[in-house]
């Protein structure tokens, strides 16, 4: 397991794009009006999503340029932060059970997140997870403290988001509504571009072999089924800009050399990791193809004022997943019906596969 990077202060995540107060106020009014007028629609209503996407075209030009550049080219940090985005001035209680009754309780934050996310991709969700919600509440849940899930409070190991899924997100956005009480928890990001120079040539060679398996997340309701992928590689694609797939909780090296390379990878990530203490009004965008992420530990009170982030996923091309989604829906059908990930460079593998021993793995 990778160590908790909170022991040492990580380098900051950048670039940071800050909205001016005037920009935020203008968006707040417009997004709030849109959210309140359409609050009776389900979040995955295509008409609402189109309106939210269109609202995103009215984001300030300096932000749109950065988002579109990031969508096409990424950056060396594998992430960017937008500060001072509009969120609702009066927040409901942090949902103790991890579920908000209606997105209409947060019209501004909801439209803000959809508007930004839809500028970098097509919003997507997964029926297995959080009831297929397009925006998910990331909050601590009592009793889940030690789980490797977004509901836990222990150090959340670095991971690719839903890396086991055949239509895993290309991008993850996180909007912070409330930080942890002590404001000490870092959301951390480890980028391939910054980690690679620290790896030996032999290590890269091994990481490019399909010598790893990913266990499906328990938050996907897959725990009891023990689903895991066929053999996959950690690195694939061009040397100068590889795809990066890793999970220090749910990935299983299949050979001794794969284990050794995974350990070297861990050290390289620790040496280059970046982190941010997200504050209310911060929006973090992660390139899930080129970076892994995690979170350092924090203390929860379970008193309705706990840390509260909201998460949304996007893919570059929603059409690729059409066979996995009901017609007209952004929500991928349960894994049990569509199978697990197949990756370039895979050996012929069992796909939706063998039972595995031990506890299921999860992340968020
Ligand atoms: Fe995650």
C-alpha cells in the first residue's frame, strides 16, 4: 500500500484558474435561474443536460480556453483547479446517508458542475454506483470510516477512477461544498507525465505488460460477485503520452517482476505527487487517463456539517458506450450485464470473471 502523502506536504496542484467575484456573481445568477426553472426534471433528462452544456459556453473566455486545451492536450499535472466557482449560498445539511433527496436543493452547484464538466466531455454515470446519479455526493458515512470508498475517512489510496470499467471516465470533476472541519485533508493527484522520468527503463517495460488485474469496486455492488478484469497493463499507448491505469488498493500484480515494478511506481508517485486542500467553491478537474488520485485522511463528526464534495464523470465520446446504455440514457447498465474492461494490449482474459478471494475493493 502506498503511504499517506499527508506525512509530507505535497506540491500544489496546478494550474489554478480563478474566477473574479464579478464573473462568479454573473454565473451564479444565470446558473441559479436555470437550475431553479428546471429543478423538477430528473438530472439525467437530456433536455436539462443540453441546457446545462449550453450554459457552459457562457463561462468566461479565459476559463473556456483552459478547459478546451485541457480536454485536447491535458497537462503535466494531470489536473487543474478552478477557484471561486458559484455554489449555492445556503447549503443543506451534509447528507448523512450520502444521498441528496433532490438535485434541486443545489441548483447553482449542480448547473455549475454540469456546465464545466460538459465543456471537457460528455457526462456519464454508472447504474451500479450511487443509483446511477450523474452527480454523486462524496461525504463521510458513519461505519464506513475504514473503507476504500468515498464514504471513508482513512487515507484513500491512489487510483484510476473506475479503472475496471469498459467505459471508465476520461475526466472526473469534484466540486467542494464543505471542506473537512480541520481543513487538513488533501485531495492528491499523481500524474504519469511527472512520474515517468523517475522510473527505470526496465520498470516501464514491465508496467507495459498485461501483468495486473483490477478488482471491481465494492461501491459498484460487485463485492459479493468478486469481479475482476482480465490481465491489463499499467501503461499503454505512446511513450510521450501514455495511458495510465493504476490502483494501489484494487490492482493485483500477477508476477514477481510486476510486483517489483508496482513498488517502483509507488515510489515515483510519492516523489512527484501533488495535492490541494479543497475549499468551498473549488472545482478540481482530473484527467483520469493520465493521472491517479486519492485523498488523505480526515476526521468526520457526522453532524451534518462534514466534508462534502460532489463528483461528476465525463467521457470524450459518449457514443462509444452506447451498447452499454439504455437508449437515451447517460447511465451505463450494471456491470453484470455488460462485463468488465478490455484494454489495448490485453491478453485474452476472462473478462467478467473469476471469483476472487478476500474483501472486495473500492474507490472513488
Ligand atoms: Fe476517486
